[in-house]
């Protein structure tokens, strides 16, 4: 493609694409708002001692044994742990937790109103005389504004605009008032710059952010830092506490640095936008005159620039000259955005979701919808900046960024942010599996790489409009949100705990569930067990299929665009009319290069599914009890066919494509999955109508939705995710080892055919996506019994003596002592009743034993629901007590109701033996606690 417009590169109007700084301000405000509640919740918990450690100890877990060991110990005793937390360390009410961010927000609103009032009442501030030349020049410059700003003079301060967008105040220095008389043109340039802030609506956003930060600093950060320092200074028994407490201190430092640097970067961008607006309004260029600095001190100057809220004059002049500074992609803001996103996600997950879910205000999809907030902010910051940079590069004939490099910085920010939180590393200094953090980096690279290629594609076909930007960035938004959901639910667990469930455990679960002859297919079950946990995780984000469909359908629509003649409207509005530019870009690939590999592979996949059905037909009739195993074999084979069908066209398309390897490989792979699955769906639905292909259906020809519906719910999503991953990997590898080929231009006159082909593919893909999304199972709670069934008890480890003493102390304090007190009271009454019966003369009524016999059984059942004793020997005595007490209680009640007398005597012996077992338990616990009477911290 060759578009000839004017001759040398000119500056593009930043208003056409947008500055993108408002979203960065919003990201900072969301971070401060959410962090205020989460951090103060930790402070309240720490002060009140309701951090859950005592219940962890009571459950027999060793805080120094590692996160996985602690989780496995408590997993076996989930109901007891939940009851302990609810009784002794209850969480804050949801309205109390959410109240602190509201207080911070209200405080920021009050301070926002107080800042201009405080400045207005300063003894140095005086209103500017209406007759002064400065007042006249400002009035002339502000003629285009809706409201004339209030003018004041402060000889102790510089020039600035403060207040709000509706009631701005322009403050002039004494030097500026003199300059209005001595150099009115320069005065006018400075004033136009300040008025541009009002026109760009910077004032309210900037000063509200300042107010929010100051309130957050005083009401949240200082109390949190004080508490964290005090906690660090206090002695503790647990070595695992030190990393947690040190990371709290680092989190304070990180927040201060992050907010300051991010705010400074946004303000510098706002200054450049105001400079450009002032220049358009006629400000003289000598307003920004400054000598260009030499090479000496350049590194120091660059570092100092990071902390400045106003850019150096030489950088401002560079932006005025149209060097692309405003549209450039900077590493530090992107890195800080990644860190901020991780912090927001963590606070949302551990704070808002916790409170709202517990209060019943958030369920199902709503829980995952919280991730749309942080992903939308990241795409609004990084995605918009990348889109602007690419489109600006295409407009001005400059090399366009690919997006991968900036994604690397974003991913590093996401990963580094995790290191400052007690999530992937809890009681350790580093995550036990830091290699998992690489996935966070790769995911960010993939999203930004896709945005860069999509922006370049739409700019090349000259349709980089707001509509296409919204569609493309919306697709990236859903994709990043899906990644965040997976990371919060599975990625952090893998980084902190590793592979929680091994292949052998999965295989055993499958074997128990399938039953029948599954034991004869150990190799197949092992293969399925190796991949099933990972494939099952693909279903975690409920909108993952919508995101994947958008990622390949949005760029596919570029092939339906009719290239306009002449200079495009967006280019005419974005370029100055003074000179000429030549925009020359490589053509986009022909549609047949994009779709044909996927269509052929999808058709072959459909044929392979038909062959699979013919082969499985030979297995009939099935042995008794083999139906579940047969269905698993069928669905697994279909998934394997679809995966192979996606891998081949992805590689072929990536090799043959030009600049847009990622998009072409993605379209080819997903097209293969859509076509192949659509054909497989038809074959499954009409199963039974073609006798040689009949697999699971009966001999009657009718529509069968059992297997096809199951495939829509559980097979399509893994196939689509694997196809996308394959496309990204294939495009990355090919782009690394192979140069971009020169492609011939698109053949003219095929627009109608291209539109028909794309329309058919889009309709099929949309139908499958909607159907699968509607039928996909919602995330739900799994019962504790089922979870405990899967995981084996952890191997016994020998804890230090003081840890065992602390465990025993906690076990007694949070339920053990209460059980023993109840038991002692029942024993006392039981013995008294026995003595009274023994001293009685004549016929003896033994019915008074019934209350104590019943209570023995109730206490034993309560003891069974409580934590195991944190000592193997004591637990043996305790288990024997529970068994004898339950049996003796039942026998006693039965004997009192029905007889015979010997059963009553046996029950009394069992209860006596139970009391002996309790005494053995208590004696053992006393030995352990000897020398550590209180345990704990």
C-alpha cells in the first residue's frame, strides 16, 4: 500500500487520539481507595490479635513449615478451622471494612475544597487590579473559555492554576505582573499555557488526586507504617513472620515511590499537552526558549527528570517540534502501571471480594467482574498509549513499536508487585516457585504485542478510528481480565505452593469416579491425569471464550474494509497542512493466506472426528460399567483432534505471514478450532442417524445433545485456549528466527468475496461463543468433604518443642479446655448419680443416668468436630476417648430404654475407659507444655 500525501513528517494533533492521562489519574485514585481499606483492615486485625494464627496453631499447623504444609494440615480440618475463626477471631463486618475507604474519600473531598480556601486567605494573596495590563491580557487570552478564572497575585509563589474546573483561580507571581508590561507576548504565552490546563480540565483531577494522596498519607499510610514498624520490632517465635513484616515496610515505601513517580509522569504529560494547546492558540515559541543542555550530566538529568512534575524546557521544545515525545512509550510509567495493577488486584481479592461475598452482595460472575476494573485501567493506560504510539508512527512515517517491549515492562511490573505482597511468598523471602512469575510477564507481552499489531493493521488499512480503537482495546481488556482471573485463582497458588495435586492423585480420582474397567487403561488415565488439571483451569475465567473470539474476529474485520481513495480523513485532521508526507506501508496479507490454512485444517478435523466415530463404533457393545470411560475417551480424542488442527495452521500461517504474524496465526488457529468443532458438534448431535458412525447414541435417529452439549461446555474452551497459546508461541518463534517476507499487494476486486467469507466465519464463531458462554458452568463452591477426599493427609513432620507447646496451648485455649470442662462436669454428675444408685435399697431406678449418658455422646461428637490433638500420641488417646464415649453413650441409652442390664454394665465400663483415655490425653499434653505454659508468640 502506498498513500501519497505531503512531503516530510509533521507533528500529529494529540487531540485526535487523546492524551490518555486521565485514566492514569483514575488508576492512582482506585489504588489509594482500595488500599486504604485493605491496609487498615490489617492494622485492626494486628492490633486486635485476630490474624488467625492461633487457630492455625490449634489445628496443628507449624507456621514455619511452609505455606503448602500449613494449607494441607488445615485442609483436612476445614470445618473446625472455620468454626474457630468465626468464634474466636471473627472478621470485621463488611460495612466496617468498607467504611474506611469512604472516610478517606470524604476526607479527600473536604480537603479538595479546603485547599483553594486556604490559599485564598493567605496574607500574601491579593486580587489583581482590573485596570492592570496583566488583567487585560488575561481577559483577552481567556475569551474562548466558558468562565473567566479568578486572578490573584502572590509575590511568594510561581504561576499556577488551582481550585476546580468550574471555579479556577489563576495565580500570578510578581515577576509575571511586571512581565505583562515589559514583554506582553511572553506573558501571553505563559498565560495561554495555564488557561490550557483549564480548557483540558486538568485542575479538578489534579487537585483531587493531591487531596486524596494527602488524606491517604495521614489516615492510612502513617498508621500502617507505625504498626508495621512496631510489629517488626517485637520479638516473635516464628521465622516465617520476618518476611511478612519486612514486606509490609517495603509496601509502604513502594506505595510512596509509585504514587509520586506516577503522578509526576502524568503531570509532565499534562504540561506538554498544555504547551501544545497554547501553541495552537498563538503562544510565541520563544516562551519555551532555553539553551540545549550538553552531554555532561545527561544521565543525572534524566534521573532527576523522573521526579519532576514539570518537564525540562528542552524536552518541552522537543515535544513542540513534533519529535513524537508525547506519543512515545516510556518504560517507567508502564512498569509502575503493572505494579499498581497487582496491588489493586490483591486488595480487591483480599478485601472487597471478601467483604462483599461474605455479605451476599457479590456472587457468581460478579466476583470475577471485579477483575474488569483493574484490567480496564491497565488497558486504558498502556493500551491507549500503545495504540496512540503506533497510529502516530504510521501517520508520520516513523517505525512503529511492536508492543512486545512495552509489554515486557508491564509484565515485570506485575511480577515485581507480587514480591511486595504476602501472597505468592507468605512465610518465605521469595516465592517457592518463582518461575511461575514468568507467566505474568509473558501474558503482558502477549496482550501488548496483540494491541500493537492490531493498531498497525487498522492504521495500515486507514481505519484507525475511535470505533476500531474501542473494539480492539475492548478485546484486550477482556483478555487481560481473563488472565487476571486465572492468576488470582490458580497462578498465585502455583507460585506459592507449586503443583498441589499430583498426577497420581488425579489418576486415582478418575479411576474411582469412572469405575468399571478403568484399571485396565492405566496409560490413558495417566495421560489424561497429566493434562486435566491444567485444562480444567482454562474454565476459571467465565468470559475467556468471549475474549478469545474478540482477539481474532476484531482484526479479521480489517479484511472487509474498502480502501478509500486519497488522503484519509483521520490523516488530514491529524496532520498540519503546511507540508507533504509520504506514508508507505507494507500491504496486509491476502485473506486466503489468513483463512485458508484454518479452513482446510478445520475441515480435516471434522473428517478426523468422523473417522474417530467410525473407529469407536467398533467398540460396541460396551462392557458393563464402561460407559463413563468410553465417553471420556471420546471427548479426549475430540479435544486432541482440535488441538492438532489448531497447531498446524498456526505454524503455517505464522511462517507465510508478513508483518502481522501474530494476528494471522491467531486467526488461522481459531478458525480451525471453530470449523472443526462446528463439524464435530453436528456429528455428535446426529449421532445414531449414520449407523457406521454411531458411538454413544441408541439405534434411533434423533438429535442427541448429551455429548455435543458436554463438548460445548467442557471441550471448546480448552481447545480455543490451546489454539491461542499455540498462535502466540508460533508467531514469537517464527518472528525471532525468520525475517519478514515481502508480500505482493492484495488483489483488487475481491471485496465482496472477502466480506462473505469473513461473515460466515464470524457468524459460526459468534454462535459457538454465545452457546458455550451460556452453557458454561459458573464457578461454585466445592464441599469440604470432596476436597479432603482428593488430598491425602500431609506427611508428619517433627516441629520444635516450643512450636508443639504453642500448638497444644492454642488447642486447649480455643476449644480443648471447654470440651474437657464440660466433660469434667458430666463426669462429676455421672459419678454422683452412680454413687446415689449404689447406696439405694430395694428396686433401683437407673433412668437418672440417661442425661449424663446422652451428654457423654454429645461431647464426643463435638470433640470429633474439633481439631485433632497436635500430637500423634495424644491424638491416639483422644481418638480412643471419642470412640469409647460414643459407643458407651449409645449403649447406655439403649440399655436404659430396652435393656438388658449387661449392656448397661458394659456401657458404664466403656465410659470409664473413655475417662481414662481423656486423662492420658491431658497427661501427655501437660508433658508437652512443660516449660512453655503459654506458647504462642
